[in-house]
C-alpha cells in the first residue's frame, strides 16, 4: 500500500456528515449563547482542540515569536518585511507552518504594536530585535 492509498483510506474513515453536524451545533451555540458556550460545545462534542495542531500557524506562534525575538524600545522601528522573514525562519525551525505577512500583521495589531507606513514600506514601531545570545 502506498502513502497515497494510506492517506486516502484514512480520509475515508472520517464521517464528514457527523463532523458537519457538530460544527453546525457549535455555530448555533455561538450565535445563541456566545463564544464561551461555543467553546464548551466544541469540547463536549469531542472536536480537536486548536492547541492539538502545532503546525497551524496560529497566533500563538506569532505572539511567542514577538516575545522571544523583540523587546520594547520607545525609539525602535523594524521593517515589517524583515520582521516577517525573521518570524518565518523562527517558525520553520520549530516545525510551525508560518502564517502569511498579512496574518502576521493582524496578530501584531492584536498585540497593540504601532504601525507606520512610508516610502512604500511598513514599519512596526516601539520595538526592536533582541540581540542574539
């Protein structure tokens, strides 16, 4: 049996109708009762936790990177392209699928990192890269 056949047989083992029903229930719980209820419904139905997927490119990776690789500096400024390149290297070295530059920017915004645009480039303000140790 080839790898492709194994992958195909594993995919067939999933009952997608049941999965769709569970996701619909979670969505209705969110609409009717809010995110807390939806998260509880997700767990009660046995759906996998997003934390169970280390290669998801989730915001946790971006936030962890920002905390590990940068520090606050009132006068600091980092080119967004350079910072995303550094993040991509960091993520790949840890087996994490890096998110896109656009998603990275959204996660950085959630961390309240100021952005400046000028001269055709974007800069993250108020931080700088930590020195390599």
